[in-house]
């Protein structure tokens, strides 16, 4: 299997080079960028729908919606008001990589963007290994998934900067507690910033959207 | 990338050979076997806890609990009464493969087993590609995950024989409907047999356990 390992290293190193060049381009244009990762069904698309509803008039947001199959998520984001939305169907691959991103970016008119959000394939394992050139990864976990997930899938929580706990309205329907999931996640990555939201009831979305605005403002301050 | 594709084919073909030999061994000993797959948090371990509570006195059940990190699931299954439980920590890999199974099987005293259940890593993509030598894959989906998942992650639903819809008690807390998830899943795989359960309230578990018993009886009838 060492041949396979070497080849994986080579593929990752090619990915890292391409990601670095994407990062440089976004940086030069003052575009903030997020890579949203989670299990299937944690609510990545729902959070982006709500984010669009709140920020679409203030920020120019580009969205790349990754999925193994279907353009369902891209269509949901367009219905939610997304103006620059690109589906990215992997056709089987379990993660997005920098090459896929570099193929759709030229269609997105980066000169007119404040913020680029990539919604990765729903998978709590593989996307952690692939830098897409983003400023940071945002990992979602929903209260219906079990609060030990950061310990069981540590790489994703280690490589993310933000953890959004979604479906806060469903607390109490399982053993999941916010206290435990935070303890477990912070044990893996003490620097994680945490948001608690419910995309269904709207709890916590203001704080999330304020943080997104602040991220964009800082990026434009730096690049201005 | 064609070098990578060829290598993946080779790895898969080695896996298939090993899986065939595992299948042959289980068949010879009259052991029924299931490979449980789903997103993280759909309730694989919960379903197995409930299955043990119901069938532990009637059947000799061996369990292999796969995880990227931690032996949490194996420990839960032992607390639930599991007598022959082996943790299988991949240390990073996003799926179990036949080689990993073949390493733990010799510790499980197959002559004293009626049923072998493998709980795969929580991942709705990658484990679909790896035959472990099981009789069939059982895919779980929970009502909190979104009813379009079979369309978005079709390979897993195509390669499974059974779909267990879990968290039926949480219907109504989202747009998810049983009708739509069934339509979507059967569109991918018309032969899927479907169970609707709640591991929390116990709804539907009798039908699931009856089916498991029947599977074991048929296997032993065939091999007797």
C-alpha cells in the first residue's frame, strides 16, 4: 500500500499548490472565503439560505454548492435569492478539491464579490484533507447527531476555525448537550469559535450573520 | 490522474478478492452478516443497542464497531450486553475495508456465532465502494437529515438491500416526509426493503428484530 500512500501525498501536494494560488487570488481581490463542511443533513444549505436572506442586500455573495449528485442545493440557494451560484457535482467523489474550485471560479466574476462560500460534499471525514484556498473551514454539527462526534471525527474539528451547532431547537430530543459537544470539540481544537443556531426558528442567526459581516469588513480593511 | 484511477481499481480488486474469501468463510459456517452504513449520527449504534437488548438471549451476535477514532461505539455495545464486540479504529481512513475485517475475524470465534454485524465508519459516500464480505448492506437514514439524501448520495442506496428510517419520533420537526424519502430511495433502488423505527421510543423495532431473526434462520436453514 506504500505506493498508494505516496500517490496520495502527491495528489495532496498538487492540491495544496493549487489551493495556495486560489488563496492568493482571493486575497488580492479582498474576497473573504468560507468552506462549509459537515455530515449530510447537518444544515449547511439551510444556514446558507438564512445567511442569504439576511445579507444578500449588503454583501455580494458567491456560492459554490458541492454534491455527489444533483444540483438540489444550488437550486435551493438560487431560490433563496443567491445571485451568483454554481453547482459543483462531483459525480461520485467524496469531497471537493482545489482543482474543481479553480474550474468554476472563472465563471464567477470575482471582481464583483465580497464573499465566497463553498458548500462542500456532506462528509465529516474526507473533505478535511483538502484545502480549497479558503480563509477558514466552518464545521456544522446538529444536535440530532450525537455530542461525541468531534472525538470520533477529530481531523475535521482540528482543521476548522468555526463550529456552528445547528438544530438548537431540537435539544432535549436526545442525550446531546451543548456543554458536552463544546467540551469535546475544544479538547480537539481549543481555538474553535462556536455559534449556536437554529435555522428553523432563527435563534442565533443574528450573531452568525454579524460575524460574517465582520469577516468581510476585516478582509476589505486589510486589502484596501 | 489516470495512474491514481488504476491504482484505486487495483486496491478495490484486492479488496473484492479478500471480501469473497470472508463471504465464503461466513457462508460455510452458516453466519448471517450485515454491514451497517450511514452518515455520522443516524443511529447505527443506537439500533444495535436495541437489537442486542431484544435478541441477545436468542442469537449469538458478533459485533465489529468501526470508527475513525475512539472506541466509544464498541464500549456502548458492550454496555448494551454485547458479548463478542471488537472495536476497529481506522485512525483516519474514511471507511472499513475487507483487510481490516479479516484481521479481527480470527479473534471472534466464528464457530460460536449466528450473526455478524459490522458497524461501518459514519460516512454516506466512501463505505459504499468497499465490500466487506457481508450478506447485505443496511443503510440508515434519520428523519432529521433531509429526505433528498438518497438522490444526493445514490451509490450507498443502490448498494444497500435494506433502508432503516430512524428517528421516526422526530417527524414533523422538519420538512422531511417518509413518503418522499421512500420515493427517492426506491427511484435509486427499487428492491430496497424499508423499516421505519425510532430507537428512542421503540416504534418499529419489533419488525426490524423479527426480520433479523428470519435472516439468521434462513441462513442456518440453507447451510444446515
